[in-house]
C-alpha cells in the first residue's frame, strides 16, 4: 500500500502542472489513473474529486496572491459550482460504471470539438463580467463535477470564453476557483457514503497542489493559443479512453466478466 501511494506522487506533480496552467482540477488525469490501478468507476471518480480539492487550492492561492481574480466574479462562479456539485453528487451512485464513463466520454468529446482559439481581434482587454452567466457556468460545471468526478474546469473555461466572451487567462483563473468549490462540495458527499478513498486522494492531491501553485503563478508566460490547443488535445485523448473503458464495462454486463480482458 505504501509503495502504491508513493508511486502516485510524481503523477500528482505532473497533473498539478497541467492543472495550474489550464485551470482544471486534475480530475481528467486522476480518474483514468485510478481506473488504471484497479479502482472501480464509482471509487475512482469519487477519489479523483477528493484529490481535486488540494490541487484546486494550490492554484487558487497563487491567483489570489497575485490579485488576479475579481471578487464579484469569483463569488458568482464559486456559488454556482458549489451548489451544482452538492446537489448532483448524490445522483452518480445510482448509475452503473459504464454509464458514468459513457457520460464522461461524451462530455470530453463535446469539449474537444467546441474548444477553439479565439481570434486576436475578438479579445476585449477590459471585458464586462456577466455575474448571472458566471453563476450559470459554475452550476453546469458543478453538476458535471458532482456527477462524473471531474472538477469542471474543462467545462467552465470554454463556456466562459465562447459564451461569455472572457479572455482565456481570466477564464482559467475563475475556473480554478470554481473547481475548488465544486470539488469541496462533492467531496463531502463522497466521504460520507464511503466512495472516496482518503489516503489515495490526499497523496495525489497534495503532491499536485505544490505543482499547481507553481504553474498557476506563471500563467501569464504561456501564449493563449497554446492553452486552448492543450485543452483540445487532452479532452480528445480522454474522450477516447473513457469511451473505450465504458465499452469494456458494457460488454462485461452483456456477456459476463470473461467477455473482455
């Protein structure tokens, strides 16, 4: 058990680097990783959500230290994300493993298609902050995070950029705060019903938090079009992986455990 936990540390650090620079909680990496080491979908998605809490905290602290999060916008997206996650974290327990992974694959696939670089001429250096829209974006991300065990950053960033017209870097900073709130709310439910495994979740999350704080503080050095294309590539790969795993579990249900190795 100790060796298993120690082996998660470098993976947590790598995930934290991506988390801090892309505004994601790390669930897109944590979930497949936990499935790979043998956890069933319910425990993997819940433990992933637990790991997102310290990861999101590391990135959020860096953004707060630089005073780069408008407090009204931050409060709006955090309240929506927290409420959405708290409500929908109770629903995932009633779904089969293949159903959870199918929903996750569909979400990743849709995001891979919709995330696009924004033309330079369309960027507004002083964008207005639609607070009601931010509450809605946070609620949608919290719903998916609570249901599917992902922090919601991959939902919030493209929605804020494409629908609300926010610059990519501001969307990433607000997303990190929303991710932290949504994951914290959902984790309460997952710990209460026993789905989240505390040692694994904290090992991944605490190691990722260190790297997330470091990379989030250097966000301004990364070109925006690089950020967008990194998000697209990651979501496409994860859509394929989640779809493959969902199909494997479905075949096991239909034909028995010997249908697919």
